[in-house]
């Protein structure tokens, strides 16, 4: 192929990709740039934007409520992502091993993902109602007190974690289950011939080969969990006394309760930086383990 034809082919490829790049530019890049510009200004519903530099960032970083919200977010993310990953992996291996009434069990497993977040929170609030909740009565029957999620901050965060795991567990399960089904069956047949136990097969074959899928699932869940909002807003609304706020709810309160758009957008960029840092540190550790030289 001549050089002119190659150049023409590259030009045609760029032309065909142009709509995609324009879409990405208009939906992602330009709004992100505008949000960053707004984070450097002071503005509200009735105030014209005025440049204040990094003052909004200093305001956020000097606010005790923000640090409490960030701490709550990191706690919830750590609990939700890791528990969800363990449950998703266990259920995926259970399904891959063969279960009775598999279509029915699969439908039950995926059902929470078809429920809206509002509906899910309403269901769990009813189940955990301190007076008439079914789970509250069950706890009382075994000698335990009610979960005071509206009064005790740690109870509230615990309920938020349970709701988030219940809602998003199907997502993690599907990724890990599909990855498990893609593993070659010949490896397990050879392992059985060599006398490997089920635990040895899990440790030597399944988990190492599932590491890429686990890394992808955890990356998505880190990002999604860090933006947690609906579960908190619909249960505790950050109370009592803003003690169960997460960063996304802190942003919402600053923007729509106190009309401080500059502070809210600065909070958004801080969220991006922190979540990207957490994801980078995690992926760096995962890829280091994945591609580490095997021990001799």
C-alpha cells in the first residue's frame, strides 16, 4: 500500500471517529472544565460568579463536616466493596458448581438490580422500622435490641452498607460468574487427575485466573460506591446532626441547601481526585500482584 493511501486511510478513520470524539468532548470534557471553572468562583442562585481562586477548596478542606463526610465515605466504601466482592465471589463459585432450579435461583439473585434505589430503601426502612419492622421483631425474638439507624450514627452507616450491598451485589456477581464460566474446564480435569483438592483448585487455579475480573469489578464498585448518595439521603439524610453524611451528600447540601455552588463544585473535584487516588493505589497493588514473577 502506498504512503498516500495510508494517509488517506488514516484521515478517513479520524473522520469516522470524529462524532465519537465530539460526543465525548460535549458530554464529559466541557462540563468538567466548566465545573472546574465554577470551583474557582463564588456563586449562588442570585449571585453572579466572582473569581476567588482556591478559596473554595480551602473552605472545604477547613470544614469539619467535610472531613467527617470523607471519613464516613471511606468507611462505607471499604465495607461495601470488600464484603460485596467476597459475597459475589462465593455466590459465583456456588452457581458455577451447579445449583438446583438454576433459572429460578438466577432470577432471585438478579432481582435486586431490577429494583429502584427508592423502592429498595423504602423496603429496608419498613423491615428495620424500630416499632413494626419484621427484622426488628426477629432481632427481638433472639434477644437483640432494635437497630437505631435514625439515632445511632454507626447503626445508620451499617444500614446504608447493607442496602448498598443488596442493591449492587448482582452487578459484582454477574462479572465474576461470567469470568468463572470462561475458565477452561480442562484445567480442573487435570487438577483432579493430579489429586488436587477443591481448596487447592480454588487457590491455584480459580483465584489467580479470576484476578483480572476481580480487579475490574472492584474498580467499578470503588467508583460507584464513592459516589454513594441515594441510600444515605433516603434513610438518614445525613443525620443525626450530619453525622452520617457522605461526600456526595455534603456536596448536595452545600449546593442546594446553602446555595454555595463554588464550594459544592470544589467538593466535586476533590471527590474526583480522592476516588482516582484510591482507585490508582488499589489497581497498582492488584497489577503488581497479578504480574509478579512466580516464586521458584
